[in-house]
């Protein structure tokens, strides 16, 4: 099939999932067309002849205070669908992508071209932006006028049904991880570059937004550090980073808490890690936790949203209520101080991650694409 994928090209979870999905689909013989304003970060090089990138340019007119990206995107979609003979549009995020896709669909219909839209909901478009009264009508419209809709967790599906008047069926298709790719890496872990032999390495990866509760991550570290030699790697960029850095420096912890910024070396970072921390107050899935588990890193997390569908309590890690730093810290100490327990959880984390392997998930998307194409009518 010729599949067009519309996503945000950033380091966030939805962009990563959309990019990895497109790459995997191309490996299965599909023609993949990424349509966005910048080449996705994990689309390192267009080495594969059946992967194409179509940039969305937004002309800068002084007339507009805010440049109309939705208009530019919908026009670009029309152009790509016509010229590349696209069979299905897969848009990640209800707004603005599903909204722009609907406009493109109506424009194409005037030319006798019928294109199905598959919309994948990732979380922020529903629980944060979409639930705002200003955006709710557009989100509801975009979902209800998609030919197929998927959500990355059962928790997100239920949030969507609770917050919006949805008439369209929503299928749960979870995020995934390429476990085979991780196994193929097979490189020895040079963790001595970051820590002493007796030091444990804790890791947190996120967009450093308030919902990620960055200060809880640091608070957990502060409770562990007096009894267990350890370092904390903070990976990502976002609005809470400066506040966190200032706090760490004020406490004299800047030699033990390392801020690494955004990175394309996630596999290497997780290879170093002994424990992954994710105390978020909202998390529709928890892709970073899944990535950690796939590398054999146990997860200490909150029980927010869809995290509990990924991180299995007492098996791949432990969960606690949002903001319960005491329990998160106690569980972390328990794992890090017991070598046999930690080794067992490492194996179990990898086994749990295998439930979300790329091979299991990609066939679900292929079935949805085929169904959407077969069922669409003028």
C-alpha cells in the first residue's frame, strides 16, 4: 500500500512511534510518505527507496498573527495524495492533523478521489489540549469524521469516550518497541564511562513538562543516594529543566545528577541504566518506560493513565500513587539493594516488553488500513 503518515517530527512519544511505524511498514514492502514541517528526528536518513519525506512549508504573511499551519498541511496532503497515489492517510493526533486530513479529504472528493483517514490518539490531544473547551468541538468533529480511530491504551480510550461525544468505534492498538533491533545491537555496555563500578545508574527520559513531575524524580534520587551509591541521568528538554538544574546546583548534586538534553543515543543510555523512574501525573501509555523495559531496565512509576497497562506491578517494576515519593523511593531501594531481585526483575521487564513487540503490533495497523480502504464509500 501507499501510506501517508502525518505526525509531529519531534522527540516526543507520538513522533517517535509514527516514525518507527513508517520505517517498519517500509521494510514490509509498503510505500511510506511522511508529511510534516520537518524531517522526523528518528528518520536519520532516507536510505530506503520506499520512504519519502514531504515538507510542509508555511508562508510567512504579515497579515496573520499566527501562520495557518492547518491550511498549509491540508493543501500539502491534497498534493501528495494526488501525485503519489496514496491509499490511506494515517494521522497521529486529532488536532491539527485529523482536522487537516478531513479538509484534504473533502477537497479531494471534489476531484473524485476518495481517501480513508486513520486517526491515532496519543494522549495530549485528548487529555490536555483536546479537553479545553476552545478545542473540544474540533477534536470531537475530527474523531467522528475519521474512518478508523485507534488509541494507544485502554485508559486513553476511556478518557476519550468520557470527555467527548464520540460516535466512532475506537480500537486500542498499543505503542510498540522493536525488540529484535535491541537484541541486534549486542554491544557491550561501557557504563564505567558514567559511573564507578559500585554505583547504580537511575534514568529519567521525558519532555520535562510539569506533568512529568521532574522534581519527584530528583526527590526519589535524594532519598536513595544516602544509602545506595548512585547517579541520575536526566534525558530531555522542556520547561521544567531550568528549575530542576537550579535546584540540583543549589544542593551541590550537579556531579551526581547529569542533564543530558535530547539524545538520539537512547539505546546506549538505557544500556547503562539500572532503574528507570517515571512518576508522571498523566501518561496515556508510557513509551519511555516500555523502551527501558525492552533493555532489561526495571521501572519505578506512578499508576497514572496507561502506565499500569505497560509496567506490571511486582513483575517488571513497581507502581505508586501520583506524588507518593516515599513509596517510589522505598521500592527503588528494595530493587537496587537486592542483587537477585534486581536480576529477576530485569529478565521479567524484557519479557513484559516483548508483549508490545513491533511484530505483534504492526499487523494490527495493516489490518486497520485494509479495512479502512475496503469500507470507505462515496
